[in-house]
């Protein structure tokens, strides 16, 4: 590699480095959430089923209505792979990384604003859904006790990871878009 080419690569603007760092930081809560589901999801679901059974409701009612505290983490894994790829492309100065980041981060922002709060406000959302379902069996479930049972089967730090996920997917995504739009970033991506 020539000295000129080497100096171009080492002169990455701080805005691009910070944007890629935010992308990589956003990976962390998604990975943690995936690990929690893999390690604790079955136990949380069993605890939830035991709680509704204790309340005199058949445990099968949870599955019938799609209530699964174990869940699938396929989406989280896909998001992790996308974020890592975008960060690598941006750090390498590839224009496609910048363009795809501008497309992906608004989508991630919307997901963060809509989906992730459901992880933070599970009790309120389930209570509302159960009451409006028209199903008398669901309506009589003590939702705080149900969610509490599942939550006790999870690690105590999980709510903090969910808050970090919310902040990084919303505010972090906005910052990534802004940082990659700065003149220094524009110049960097033009040169490479």
C-alpha cells in the first residue's frame, strides 16, 4: 500500500468513527437479549405458565394467545449482523455503508420507538390487550403477577439492557444519520 493510500485510510473523521461505534454499541443489548432468551426464556415461560395455573387458568391459554416469554430471537440476530456489517463498511469508508446506514437507521428508529417499549411496559400492554380481547379467561388473569413470575426467572439487569436498547435504537440511530451527513463524513466517503 502506498503512503498516500495509507494516510487516506488513517484520516477517518471522528464523525464516522463515532457513528460506527454507535452501531457496534447497539449490537450489545441485542446480543444480551438473545442470550437471555436462550438461557432463561424456557424458565420464564414455565414460571408464567405456573402463575396462570395458580390463578386457576389453564396454562395453555398463554400459547393460544401467542404469549411466549421465551420467544424467537431471529430478528435480533439479523439486526446484529446488519449493524456489524454497516459499521465495518463505514469504518472502511465504503459509500454503500453510509447509504445503507441512512436507509437502515430510520427503520431501526421506528422499530425502537414501537417495538422495544413493549419490552419495558409489558404489564400495561398485556393488561390492555387482555381486557380488550373479549376473552373472559384472559380478562381475569392477574397480569402483574404473571409478568412478575416471568421476570423473576430472568436476570435482574435485563431491564437496563432494554433501556439501553431503546436509547441506542432511537437516539443512537438519529445520531448515526446526522454524523454520517456531516461534511467531514461526506468528504471521507468521496475519497475512498
